[in-house]
C-alpha cells in the first residue's frame, strides 16, 4: 500500500515524513525520525513511556497513528530542555534521584509538565492520580512525586 | 598495598554519603540515553518470533517454505539451526540452568512446554513483513495434557513434562519412576520433634503464592550482526553482557573471542535480564542473512516467555514457649520451576529461617516443573516467597503468646555470632538495629482507626561477590576514566565515581565511570545478587590504590627519596614528614603531566573474584486500611529499615528500599499470572497484570541502618534485594490486624479479602 505523506511540527520544527497507515506516531518518531527518547513499554497505552504532547494534550503516542499527526504540533522529551538549560522538572529529577533505570523518565517528565502547565500548584493526591497512567517499576514513585512537587514550587516562585 | 591509607573512619569521608547528580542523568532526562531498542545499524533487518499457542504439545513439523517465499524475508531459523546441547550446568547468577534446557527454551525441539514457547524466528526487511512471515510458518502440534499447578504436578498421575527426568532426592538417591519433581532438598538441625514438644504454642498453616513478573518497563531488545569472517557483535540491554556473550557463543557454536557484546542502557531487570532469549536468535538470523538483525519483544512476549518467578505452595510450622523463645521451626517449600528445573527453592530453604536463632529446624524443598515459562531470578529469588509464609506464621505466633511481634522477633533475632539453620555463622549484622529502628519510628506511634491495621515482618538476603574487573586510567589532564563491566541499573556509575574520588582524594566529577564492552575488560559477572556496588566498588577502590601506589613511586623518583617517604593525602603526593625533605606536593594533574617523561600513563587494573559479601537484613512495618464492603486494601504508610553497611549515595540506597517495597506491594495485593483451562496466559498485558501505579502508594519512609561490612574498605553491603522480602507478609499481618482475617494466599486482591471477611463473619440469624 502507498505510504501516507504527513506534514507536522515537532518541537517547533516543520517536519515531513512518509508512513505506512498502520504505523503509530511512536513508530514514526522512533524508527523514521530517530526521536528515540519516547519509549515503547507496552504498545497498548498502559505504561505511558511513550507520552508526548499533541496540540497541547498529553497522549500515548503508541495509540496515535502517524497519519494523525498531520497539521498537529507534537512536543517530545527531546524538546523539553531550552538549549543547554534543562527544564526545572529535569533538574529536579536529577537532584532528587527520581530515576533509577530511567526508561519511564521521558514519559513521566512530559506528563508532569502537562500537569504543571494547567495546574501549577497540584496537591500530592492530584499529582499521583495524574501520573497513574505512567508506570515506574524502579522507584516506588516516592522520589518522582517529591521531584515534581519541588519543581512546581520552584516554578511558582520564579 | 597495606602502606596506602587504611579504611577511613565514618566522619572522615569527603565524597561518600553525599548525594551528587548521577553522571548518566542528563542523558536520561533528555531522552538521549540509548536503551536496547534505541540502536540501529545500516541495512538492518527486523526479527520476529513464532510462539507456541499450546501449554504442552509434541512438535510434529515446522514448515517455513511459505514464509521464506515472501518477498522481503531474508532468513528463518528453527531448532535445526542450533546444535543440541548436553546436560551440563551453567552459571546464571543465583539460579541454576542447564545447557540442555537453555537450547530447548531458546527454540522448542521435541515438544513445546508452555504458552509462548518460541518455535521459530524470521528476519525481514520491515517489522510488518516479519510479522506477516511469522504467520506463514506452519507448525503442526499434537496437544498433550498439561499441568500448571505445583501441587497437581507433584502427583503420581500428573502429565509428565520430561519422561527422562527422575527425582534427585535429598540423600542423593534417584526415584524409581520419572517425575515432575526434579530435586528434593533438606536442611536439618537439632531435634525437630523435641523442639515442638518444648513449645507452648504452635502455629501451622499452608500458604500459596502465584508467579509474578519482574515487570521491567523496557521489553527485551537487541541488535546482532554476524560478518562473513565469522565475527559477531551484539548490542543489548542486560544485567550482564559477559554472560550474554557466554550463552550466545555456546548456543551459536562460536569461540568467545569472536563475539563482542556492548551493553545498552538497561530499562530495569530485577533478575529478569540475565538469561538469553533473543540474542542467539538474532545472531543466527544475521548469520543466515548476512545483515544486522534487530529484535524487540512485545509486552505480551515479555509476559508469556520471560521472567516470572516461582509460585509456590508452602507449609510452615513454628513453635514457641510462652515467654517468646522459638523452639522449633519446619517448612515444606514446593516451588514451580517452569518447564525446566531451576526454581529458586535452594535460596528459599536457606533464607527461610535465617532471621532467627533456632536450635531445631527442618526445611524441605521441592523443585517442580510445570507448563509455565521458565522462571527467572526476581529480586532476592525464592526468599520473598518463603518469607510470606514464615513471617506470617511468626506474627501469628507472637499474637498467640500475647507478645508484641517486634519484641518477639527481637528476642529471637540473629545477631553477630548466631549460627543460622543453613550453617553460616553471622558476622556483624543489622537485624536488631533494623527492628529497633522500626519500633522507635514515628510511624509506629500513629494511632490506628477503624478497619486499619499494622503489620511487621523481617527479611534476610545473602548478597554475593564474584568475578569483577575494572580499569582506571589517569588521563593526561589528571582527570580519571573508570571502565567497569557491570551494567548500571540504578545509579552504580555514580557510586563508582564517588568511591574512586574518595580514595584518590579528588572530586566526584573529576572521575568519569563508563560501561565497557566485553572485549575491553576481563570477565565480569552479572549485576545481580546485590553485588555491583559491593564488588565493582571494592575493585574500584583497589584500582585507585594501585594508581596511588604508582603516583607515590613517581613522586619519590622525582624527589629522589624512598617511596616509603611519600604519602598520598587529599589527592596529592607529599613528603611523609619534614625529615623526608621539603618538596611542593604533586597533584594527580602534576603527575599526569610528568607521566610522558617518567614511566608513561598511570593506571590501575583489578581482575578479581571478590569475596566477603555480607548479608543485609531488613525490618518493615506497614499500616493498611481494609474496606470491608469491597475487600480493597489501601496502604496508608510504609516504613523500611535495612542494613546498608555503608550508604555510598544515600538517595539511591533509599530508592532501592522504596522500589523493592513497591514491587512487594504489587505482589501482595494485585499481581499474578492467570491461566485459562488450556494453560494459556490470560493477562499478558499491563492492564490486566496490574503493577502499582502512583495513586496506589503513599510515600515510602526509609531508615538506612549502617552496620559496616568488615570485608569492604568502606563497609558496603549489597542492598538491592532485601527490602522486597518482608513486604507480602507485612501486608498480610496488617490485614489480619485490621479486620481479623488471616490471608494464606497471594495476591490479597479485593475478591479474596472480601471472601475471607465474609467467611469470618457468618450472617447473624434473623
């Protein structure tokens, strides 16, 4: 079957790609465009390791078709830092040792930023439910929650 | 090198105990870090595995012709491409494996033995062509009766998985008839009958647990390339690339020297990424196609064909006097191994009663094969399962004699000098300190409300050392490169850099630790058994001492004084005293600059079999609230106290305690393999196999106990595993305290807890 031509925006850059109709946005990001920061942990939307922003909403990119990116704005983990300056969430994850193996980290960072963009002062409970779609098997979430809460506090005061 | 500085006292550490940012951290928060599936080579093919849909069947035929005819398909492999292997034990960490079984698990030969058992593999120019080709491979099966349950499998009339397997009994004799019981083990101390006769109270129960998966978020993945001159390369995320090389070379019939394995970043392992699954398939597909081959498992493949640890059926009997002395303890541990022998029942027999000083003990273990995936190690393999039974019985016994369960454990706790039932005499250990920390913790003083309960448990894990090689190079600017061969799963490059900096007297960020491939270092055993910070850390410190020795020699030659007159302090060579002479100190940077005019580059190499790993004990308390309407158990607070010997980077020590605890909570409340009547796994995905999510858990409070290990220069013990061991029993004990029901089966999911509550409270007659 002929491939589909897609024009989209990724991390502020105009991008064009060809994809099979069955390819997911995650497949396209990883295999066609070499944005391998988004991870595939399950392929069924259960683990959140592939979380990206699409037109301002956080989505599991394994549940979005590549063709659906047409005309959309996609933001991935690769676009989170501003040049050499890490985003406060990235800084706080390092400071709080909020990652062990790190495979879930890109998805959790993207999802956390999505929360703070709409709610700069979440309660711990709100944060825990917001991140309930992002599995981490290493940390028990303790240090992740502390890192996000600390980043939120810092972002509010700056 | 006794003339180099002795282990420093706690207060003198400059780097150890701080919390620097990990050296691999920025790459992991920016998406730059490359894991198993993030690697690609030009011309790369994609491999796909064909798996058995049956739990037990004869393999009649495999027809690959239609798949091979599909455009884009470049190679296909079946068991015919791999030579059979003799029955011969192979090292695989804490669990035994056999080459005969490894080759049969890689690709089924005579029979398929579980749902998901690989039968063939295919490589094609795209993922979608490989998937289509996999569906075109025609396999004929003759379905056989299967057995999933360990108790059923031990019966005389159970379907046999291997007609040539006889039971090796504890006395070394063999059974007369073939059996699914591979091995019986026994540990006997004292007089068990006299011990129970001396007890005032005895608790005896039978407990049951289900297999659970390690649940790492990164599926297994690798890229393999085999060249026309017979050289192989593999890029893979694993817990030990040297062991991946050993197994793959053996199964593919290659010299070890012709295979190089490069470690990718690993997205979690927990014991499940020690064994080979994809690597020999990818390499053989590459050999047959002359193209690199990438293979990545789906999540369903991960559940169906890798991982799980044993489910078990266990009977435990413990007796104690009224004043709280345990007089006797016995247990029968029946462990599922999957389709080949090798469950962790051995470590289970040894750890079962190792928290206590008990004179009369009888432990029996049974390694039983069943039609489930081959079990793999999982964080303290075997010990957590046995501890669910033992620590449940210990708590119940404490209640029966009217003693506080922490006091009861303290009264019987193993301490320095205790000879535990499996024969080891303990050196300095931290069980008493851990129990005391739990007792005095603020969480233990919080009053409980209705339907809330508090439970306790303790745990023991051996920890291991083993083969370890490191190379430390002083660079030309005086900074330091450290090459290690133990994959960094949770921050070990940070701890290695800290230990190197501590020893050398420089700053942590002046040391860069990196993971070397298999061709760059001598054999390194796996990152498992809580051995990495201990073993690779010890080797790193010794390598630093070699560097220091060379630096002292260089300074002595430069100053023309004896080596003995040079000391190494604060990262500098200095004259030992004014008698030695008056010279300006020489830093690592100075000595590196002088090196070209002296003996050349400065380095330290350690190739060793590290000994002296010391056990780590833990104690835990948990508060739960049980909803009597639904049976849902909510974790309110959790406290972990564990002996780390010495915490190098406390944040990552806490992280290990917290992560192990969270895994235990999942095991306690939700996780289990569910099979249908045909032996097919029904919940091979993260929706139906539910691991804890952020909203399921509270903060997990930790206390790092530090009773130094005398065999490590800084006192380090392995800490990665122990904290999963007590969790399931602690939760069961808290549920009993909350609603008065004693759970004998895992997971303690809402339907089971609700049923137990309903059965304990008969509806009053109207």
